[in-house]
């Protein structure tokens, strides 16, 4: 049994059809910011992407060269594997309807290649509500498939709450967890990380959280989500990049910590014919100091928005500035509403952190 409140379940379809701008927009930061001036001499670049799924894609996406170039500048790319990786789904009807997620190992490999993401530079979280959509066997198949592909994983309970990842000279700790599940708690327990407490920053230059949190199709995070972000920052987390909302959400700075509440989808996860506000995604790039004395400090960050356009049985990932007139105007208007203190319209800027 899932753990969604009834009010959440009843609001899913209305909010899917019309993503909400309701909520508190106060206290958020611009889409881009510089935290260290002058900048450090040496940096490591982390690029966070949103949810990855095959629900809206029968074939690998067509990725704009500017997006591929941006991802190519990263020393590490971090995303959320929203769909179990299985070649034969066990939940056949649910998979056809889109309620149960699944993607093949071949699709994932081809999608990553299309986006220019090197597998050895990729970390995927398995701490999400859909990871057991194909049962325990599907979960085990997913872990095995990612291992075969050479992709590192986070969010597995068996590996402990924080996973160390070497990124250049830095030792970065990643703590992924989900607050939501689509199956009984006993299926998730012991397999998927669900506890956002008890982490230790000791031994890490930077501690990053990758939470599956908040409510879907709402551009502004709930009060409880922001309170949890403050608690995580108080535990020593320096960078948070969230998933599950399926729409872009604001950025907030809490002390020296930077929080990107929601990055939307990287590849469509909620039905093929999704309304346009849910087609806006973001790539959150953070440059982290590797200088002695400031190792692990966030030097600068920037959220790079893009849009997933439907093209037959696959999606085209296009920077905002690559859109046509009416669509671009709508997207820029929505981004101004979510990021009122930002200069909107620059889209994906290659090499600009």
C-alpha cells in the first residue's frame, strides 16, 4: 500500500492537467548565484538532472547540442532512475497504462548516449516511489542492469545512508532517500533508503542530499519540505537537488547550503501527452571549490532550464532559446513566476556555471 494522503491522491489529476503556482514564493534565490568571490583556482563541476523514465519515450530522445555540451562539462552527473530497468515487465497492464514504470537496459544506454552522458561519470538514485513497480525481482534486475552498464547507484539501504564518490580531488558523500512509496513499506524496507536522518559529514569534503520529496505538479515546495531542507542544512548538507514534483521548483540558500527543490523531468515520466508546464526541466550545475582551505564549498551554481517537446514516439530536449515564439513566451512566463528575481530567457549556457 502506498503512503499518499487521500487529499494528495484526489489532487493528482487536476494538478497534472494544470500544474500549480500556488504557495509561498518568498525567500527564494535567483536561478544562478556566485558564493565565492574571487572564484577558487580549482573547481569540480556537479550537474544534477531530473527524473529519467521511458513512459513518454519509446525511443531515445533527441538532445540539443547545447544541452549535450553542458552535460559534457560536468565531472559528475547525478540523476534519479525513476523507472525499473527490466527487459520484461511483470506488471504488464500497469506498464502499458503508464501507472507502473519500466525501461529496458538498451533504452537507458541509448538515452544516455543521446544526451552525451558518460556512464562512468553518472550516479543514479534508486530512492524513489516507482523503484518497486515491477516487484522485488524487478528491483533486483534494476540493480544488476545498472551494475552491468557501469553506472554508480545511491539510495540503496544495503549500502548505508551515505555513499562516497570520488570526484576529481574531492570526496563527496551522496545521501539519497524517498519520502514516498507506491508499495507496502515492508517491500521498501531494507532495499530503499527512506530515512533523512543520522548522516555524518565526517570524511567528506561535501555532503549532497538527493531527496524524492514534496508533492507532484506544484511549482512551490510545501512548508514541510522547506523545513526538512533547513534540517538537512543543519546536519551539514551543503547541496540538495530534489525530485518527484515533475515540474521545476525554486532554488534556496540556507547559510552556505544551496537547495534546488525540484528539477522536473529529464525524460518524461508522467504520460506521453503531458501539459506544457510539466515539460519544463532543469539541469542544476554547481561548481565546487577544490582549493585548500575551501574544499567542498559551493563556489557558484546555475539552473539551466530546457523543454521536452513531443516528436512522435520520443522527446526532443531543447533549450529555452531554441523554442518557437508562442511556446517560448509561455515557458519564459512560467519561469519568471517561479524565479521572479532571475533574468529569464538565457536558457542553457554552455560552460557557464
